[in-house]
C-alpha cells in the first residue's frame, strides 16, 4: 500500500461526524460474551499462523503417516499405528498447549497485546480462560484429525475413553502452565527458540515415536517423569494395551500441572 | 466544564530500579482536553500509565474518575479508553477485525464501520497489522481507544510519526470527542499540538509538573509579549508610555528602533498606531512577537523541548 493511497484514505475519512456520535456510554460487555469473543479471536490468530499450523497439524500428521507406512522406528509387536497414534495424540497436546501457546503468548506480550487487553473490560483471568478455551478447541480439531487418519491407517484403539479424556485434560493443564511460564518470563525470541528446542527434544525423548524402552535404565527413570512421557505412555497403556486408570502417569501430570500453573501465576509478567 | 477533576494525581513518585521517573508529581485534570507536555524522559508516559493502572505508585495517590486505578481497576477499565504509544494489536489481525473485537468487549460500542471510515482505515482491507503503515497503526490504536464510548481517553503521543495531514485528522477527531463530552488526556512533546488542542497544559520536566494552565495563561505568565516598530530616531518614548496601559514598557532599542512590552492585544496595537498618527510618525516593520509555549518551556527549564 503506497503512502499516497494512505493519505487519500485519511483525507476521505476526515469529514466531520454527526454531533453526539462519541457521547460517552461506557460499559463492559457481559463476561461470557467477552470470553467467547476473546477465545474466537485467539483461535483465529492461531489457525491463521503458518508456523503454528506446521507445529500443530502438519508435523503430527506427517509423523503418524510416515512412521506407520515406513518401518523406520521400532514400534514393537503389533501394528505400527497402534503404537504411534497414542504418541501422536500426546504430541498434538504438547504442540498446542505448550509450544504454540508459549510462542503466541510470548509475542503477544512483546507486541503489547497483553498490555492493551489488560486495560480493556476483559479481566485478566477472563483472558486466560479464553486462551485455555482456544487451546481446547484446537486440540479437539487435532484429536479428530489424528483419529480419522489413524483409523484410516488401521488403528484399533482400546480402553476407557474417560481415562483418555482425563489424561488429555491433565496433560493440557501441565503443558499450558509450562508454556505460559516460559512466555511470561523470557523474551519473545528466547521463548521461540526454547519452545521449539524443547518440542524437538521431548518429541525424541518423551516416548512419542521412540519407546522409552530404547533408552538405558537410568535415563528411562528420569525421562519417565517428564510430562510428555507420562502423557504418551499413559495414552499408550490405555489405548494400545487396554489398561485401566493409569494413576501413576495421571499423578505425574497433576504434579507438573500444579507446579507449572502456580509458577506461571507467580512469575508471569504482562509487559 | 469546570466540574469534578477527571484525574487527580498528588505526590506521585515512581522509581524503576535506582532511577526516579516521577518525583512528587501533582496534576489535576478536569473535563476537556489536557495536554501533558514535556521532553522525552520527563515522566509523561509513567504518569499516564499510573493513571491507567499499569504502575503501582511508590508514593502518592492517583484517582481517575474518582477511582483508584490499581485497586478499583475493574470498575474503571470500562469507563476509559487507552491508546498506547505503540503496539497493542495481534500482528496477524486485520484492522477491522481487531477493532470489532475491542468493540465486542464493550456494552454500547460505536459503529465500527463508521469509525473505520472516519479514520480512513477502510483502505487497509485484508492487510494484517504488521504490514500496515505506521500512520495506519496509529489510527487503529486511536480507534481502539474510543470505540467503547469511554468518558475519558488517554492518548500517549497520538501523533508521533504522523505526516501533517494525518496529524490534523487526529486533532479533528480529538476535538470532536471533546465536543461530545469525552475528556482527553494526551501526552506530547509537540508545542503546537498542546497549543492547538488543549484547554489545559501541564508542563513536565524531570518527573515534576513545573507549570500548569491554559495555553494563554502559560504564555502570559512568562516573559511578556513584545511589539516592535521602526520610525524616525528620537521619538518621545515617555509620551508613548503615557498613552499605554500602566504595566507596559516602551524603549528605543537603537536609534529608530522601538520596542513595546506588556499585554499586547489589538487595543494596545491600535493605541500605538494612533499615537504614531498623532505624532506624524509612519511606523515601519510593525511586528508582534507572540510568546509561545516553546519560549515558556525554555524559560522554565533552560532547555529546548526537543533537545
């Protein structure tokens, strides 16, 4: 857009407005409407962002299709997709709740979006609620996509759907806390780099596509405590092996969620 | 218009680390347009951000529309509009999308389409915020400050970086706000902006208000205005002085060059020219030098405003 067209635009708009147009009539919109509007906008921004789509849609889908079709990673006995689908679901949760949310929120903080919204009628907790809703909506879309592709690849899931739901929700809470902690304390560029690096490391070392059994026993003990391992192994126990409530993994996720959200609440800086 | 103050700041102190940004600042703003004028680093933004609830004072009190901006933020926020110095918009959002969003957070917002046209943002189309020109970004931020129909608007450097035409368009909108009963607090380091717009100007330097009043009052308060004219050398200055109001001065600076000081108004100018007529003097090169806020600032602080 040239400077000329900008100037013309300003001139065209510069005719005066009917008296009384701006007469004060302040008031906040009803809280549910504000939160819904914020959640819709956040989701739109996320789905419009190419890098975010790469992270949340393309990489999980690609890994699922590639490693199901080509025998590169050792997926143990049984069909490859039965091993991979739970890991990819865990990856989808991490990509949205942690990596995507950390990067987006980091740049919102950097560009003053959080600062500007902080003086709007939307309370801060309302903004955070909207962010969580936006994460959940994105995750639902991801779960549908991954499930449809996995089923097409011959996936036969087992287990209690309620256990799966509980794992996904606690996993989301754990990753959201860590993502917001990072976004609210580091510089936007540092968050971008760190969130991507962590995504990559946890993709490899968190039982997503490589079973934790492949690591030495000492490493396994440590890696097993990571939120991504708790989520992917928990989902695999239920969906692949039909296990009951994976209490151990749920416990690990609950601790991460409590620590992460508390630290984010304590250290998050809005500017 | 001389109603209750919309903003009342007393004894405000704000430090960042070891640096004192605001140092015992007192400011009262009433309905209308108040300009907070001062050089960069004087404490303008810190003062305004304390009023917006961003900064917790280290000492002193801040009341905006009678409310504490930190403790009573949720009651205050729907009633004010804020234009930050920069940013505030999702980099991937379009102008109309962001403005509609802010409108949705309010109970009785302005008509978004009309506001977009009024501010010449219609040409932005599907362009996202990060690709808008600086001027378009500024106008969007201004629109976001007014769309919720607030009682009081804070504009932090609303015309910084705008071309003259866009500046005048912004001034016009600010005047329309005032005419419709919206109070405006704006910061600026442009003298002309304060002179053109403000009912009241607070001059800030080094974290304190060093003078406050209407532009006219401030300009009268400093060194007085002067009228100069040329004529034949050796005129009877004492006689001229007798014709002038009591607090005036008149001297022959150099032979044939005269200076009259005091409250220079049209009446005084007429008095000088009729005195000249009575004495058969053809006054040449008559000039009235109006005292500007720039001069006032220079006198009060000993430095240039934009130095």
